[in-house]
C-alpha cells in the first residue's frame, strides 16, 4: 500500500502514536517509518515506547541524522504525517528551519513538493493566539501541506484531557495514500 513517514514532536499525544497511529496504519497495510524530534525521542526512550515502535515497525526509529557513509535506514516515503506537531515544530516547518533530523526530512519534502505532507498541530488557544501562528499555517497550506487544526482549541493547561482525532488523522492519510 505504501510507506507512511511519521514524524512526532514533543507534544502531549506523542506517547500514544504506537497504539493510536502506527498499529492501525500497519493494519491498513502501510509500512510505517518513524522519525522523532530529539525531545520526543528522549520521552519515548524513557518510557520504553521507542523500542516498542521499532519492534512493531521493524525499522529503526530515527532521532539523529545518519553518517554520510551509512545507508538510509528508512524506505522511500509515500506520505509524511507530522503528528503531533508542537507550535514550535509548525513554526520551524513554515520557516524552513531544519535543525534536527525530523525537521530536515519534513522541510525537504515540503520544499520539493513531491510527497504529500499532513501536519496535525497539538496546540492550545495561547499558541494559536500568537500573532505569527496564522501566517505559519498559511505558509504551510500555500506549499500544499494539509494542516489539520483542532476546532475548538483547548485553553492552556487543559490539553491532557484532549485526545487527538486519531481516526480522522488516519482517514486523511488514507485519502492521499490509497
């Protein structure tokens, strides 16, 4: 069916990507290659999820760049899903700031416009109220990125009670993968 490149950043919900995204994606017939921001990688290493992700995908979970002499650890990607995406990750993607492996992969494909990209922000009203937020989302959308923003957004400090719309996210991926 294809390979989904899942990029996770350090937002609430990243600890659920294996049962909520990866395993259902594999059940749909997709291969899943996971890359995490350094902080998300640290979080998932600490709770044992990093190893479980590698076990279920059969691929290394990337958190750092490879050496030039090393083979690429992931197969070619048919669709990138950046989920969850912090406000910081969205801003960096919109500005083309590729300061870690996860952002490098996403920024390259956004610039090349050869592979569909879906971004799922995990933000609150304070993040969305920042004057730059709308321009970041608009910049990504103008580059062909599908941004799935929650409506309504939660107030700061209430995010732990809010789950991402996992089925909606998988359906969005299916719309470009199948």
